[in-house]
């Protein structure tokens, strides 16, 4: 039997060859995609370009950030203002120890609140030592708590009936407290009936050993002011203003000086010839208590410093305005209404 073999036509062979090539190309493309996915190193040029762009962006941001500093060095910008209060707060300040004797009388509440108002304006650190006679008054204690100040409320238990000046013993009670607890600061006697400026307490803080300044006060007739205290050449004390002709070594008012508290409890530091306690003397006549106390603290004017330089500024007043023959209101409150009451129409 004869067999017939048919040959493919050229067109069909071309189609099959094209299909074979097409399927091979597809396999190669797919294999290449998988190869590229598994081997990303083939994209190194593209990664280098990305890193170069990121580096350029980083450098641009860096130069933009430091441009204000470059302008500042060239004088193109003003330096930021310095907060003087913040810079001052970094420097430790001396403790100001304010000693205030007080006792029952008509204007006691007014006096204490006035002193407290001034002390609240003084920058810390400040310690207010308030000394009362015989017993602590609840009204005084309540007032001190409301001030927000750091304080110590002391009592002098001595019988002060026959004392020439009860405030002498009250101040001595505070001096004993400072000496016993070795408080380190500048001591100032601030009687409650005086008027003080805030600048005074800031000046007191600068005292090294003993500082003094002039005090203005009303004369006994209360019709003219007088001055008592140092005459200074810069900070050097060269003389004294005085309101009387009585002979005293130092013509200073009790509110016109302050001293370093370590003099009370560290005599070796100041080379004091004696270690006897420094106290005010009630045996001396009025007007001589200040000078006899100062003589225990310094030898002469060379150990004093006048503040402020030149001693030409009045920073506190000693006023004699105490009312006479007025009953002390119990609890600082009136027990009855005023004599005249007008009804509302």
C-alpha cells in the first residue's frame, strides 16, 4: 500500500518557529524578572543615584540650619537678649536675716503687715525672725503664716515689766537663736514701726563684715526730719551725722546698720579678742544701746563699709508716730460697732 507523507507548508513552519521563539522569549523575560528580584545588585547604579540625592538634601538642610549662625558671626543678626534675672539667679545670694521685735500695742497689726509687705518684694533667700514678749499671740502667728515668707516665731520668756526697753531683750533672744543654730547670713534689726525700701535689703546682702548707712527720722517735735548715720567717701566712713550733742562713739540708729552673722558664733574667723556673746545692753541709756553693741562687733570705722557708695541715699525712715493711751484691740478686731450708726434711707 502506498503511503502518502504530507510536508508542511512554509507558512505553517514559520508560524511554529515564531511560536517557539515567542514562548522562549516569554520564559527568558519571566526568568529575568525573577533573577532581578532575587539579585537586586543588578540595580546598583539606581541605588547610587538615590544615595546621592539624599546626601545632597542633607547638605542643603545642614547649610540652611547653620545660616543664622554664619550671619551672626558676620554681624548680620543681633544676639538674643540676655535674661539678667536668669543669669543673676545662677549666682548664690547671701541670706538676709531680718530680726523684728514686736509687742502688744494699738498699731501692732498695721506695723507687722507693713514690714511683711516690704519683705515679700525682696528676692530670696530671706529669713524673718519675729520675737514676741512672754507668749506667742495667735494673731501674730496667723499673720506670719499668710505672708508666705520663711520665718521663725520666737518668744522671750523674761519678765520685761521693769525693762528700760523691752525690744533690747527681744533682739537678744534672736541673737541667741542665730548663734545656737549657726545661721550664716547678714543680720539686720528691722523694728516694726519703721519704713523700709526694697533696695535696702538688696544692699544689705552685699555686706562683708559690717555695713552702715544714714537713716532719716522725725524730730521729737515731729515737724522736721533729721539725719543720723555715716558720712562716706565712697564706701569709707569718714564721719557721722548726728541729731544730738551727746558724746557717742558711733552715731548710728538701730535700723542703720547690719553685720555678718558669723561674727556671733565664729570669733576665730574675725579675730575677735574675746569669745564673749555679743548682746545688746539694757543697762545703757536710750541712744547708747546702738553704739555699745557696735563696739562689740567692730573696732573702728576702718572695719565698716558705707552703703550705698557715698552714703547719700535714704533707704529707710525711723518714724515716731506711736499713738498714746490707746487700748489694744483684742484679736486685732473691734469688739463693738462705732459710736455713730447711720441707717440706710
